[in-house]
């Protein structure tokens, strides 16, 4: 799981995205296969495969990603929304570059999946 991902290509500007937020630590853009009216991905610029690979030194980055997820939700006028991190292929992770799904704009059932 160490090969180049589509997110690497997006970060390099090789593949365009519908950007909604960007800073030196992360990029947020609209999912091309949205599961709700609002479906945005927040990805770190530094590649981390998933939470299984996170270390204590990643805590500031992980916190930053969550703060940006909340900021993006507010920017999209979402009062109720869900943040999802799929961790591993059996949990639905298809791109092995950590990312947070910000999903909202409709009622979200529980349990998911």
C-alpha cells in the first residue's frame, strides 16, 4: 500500500479537483462520487496511509484535519453532519492516504453501512 494514490496526483496538481479549502497542511475538495448533497474530503498534504500508521507526532496534524473538517462543514452551512475516517479495506478505505469524509445535507441513518 505504498504506491502512488489518486490523492498524490491531486496534491501535485496532475488531476484537478473541486477545491473548497487549502492550507500548508491539508486540502479539502468535493468527492467525485458524493454519498450526500455535501460530501467533501479533507486530506493531509503529508501522506499517512491511515490511522493504523499514526504516531504521537501526528497529533497536531490529526487535530488540524478535524478542525478543518468542522470549518468546511460550517462553510457549507451544515449544522448536522458526519465526519468519517475509513481505516482499512474491510472498513471501506479505497484510497490508502488518510482522509476525512465530511458528509451532510440530508438525514444520515445509524448505523452506517
